[in-house]
C-alpha cells in the first residue's frame, strides 16, 4: 500500500478494481480542510484518462507492472504477433487495443510489452521512431506566407505535416506521443 500523497508520474496503482498509471498529480491544501490529492491517471486496461480524487493520507494498492522487450513480427488479421527475442515465445495482441500504436509499428521493430499478473496490457513505443516518407506533396516556390509545411504519407500509412525540404523516400523522426514530425532521421 502506498499513500496517495506519494503518487508520482509513472507510478502504477489499483483503485476500485481498476489498474491506473499516474500521469501527474496536484495537491491542494486549504486552511480549513484536509488536503485533496488529484491524480491525473490512465486506466491501463481501457486506455481512458481521468482525474481520480483522494483525501490526503488515503492509501492505494501499488501494482507491479512487468515489462519485457519483444519484436513485432506481422499482422495476423485481427491480431498483431510479437515474439520474445530470448525465448522465441509468440503472443498475439488484438488490433483494437493497439490502434494508435499501429501508426508507428513496422515489422521487426522492438517494443516493450506491458503486463500485469500475466494479463497483456499493451505496448510501449519509444518516444520517437524513424519512418520512411513514401509520398510527399511538391513544395510550391514562394508558398511561405503561412506555415511552411506540406503533407506526407509514411510507410505505415500515417499522414503528417513535414517541412518543405523533406522529399519522398527520406527517413524522418516522428513523435509517438502526438504523431508529429520531429526531425530528420
């Protein structure tokens, strides 16, 4: 058990039967009342983000989430197949649980699989991934009155805005947090 006053970003805990990871916390103490601890947390099973409010001094059960590195192998229709590179064990994760992550996954990429007591929760991507531009609009000379960017399609099908100097077949870094262009690879 951990005291909610000690919750920090990245801490996993169980509250009312749900498994959460803390994204941020705020403490509010006024003169006439007890401290209020508001944890901005993500439900690891459903992916929903919500604010969980506690009274200072409350306790929650700490959850031990296991992480193991696995390699993405292929798309098997409704599931994505991953393999443990040391034991060669394969697992399948339903596509509907990885809709956002699929925008940045290529075969043979290594990712971290998160699990809790044998239940697969999902995957953790690196902060930035290198992807190839397969289609890019032509830059129009003198078209810099507004933001100087153009549309591009990446090898995974994800569409992003890139600077005018990026051409087809170039490798670019893309943030997996917001899906935006981050630089050349």
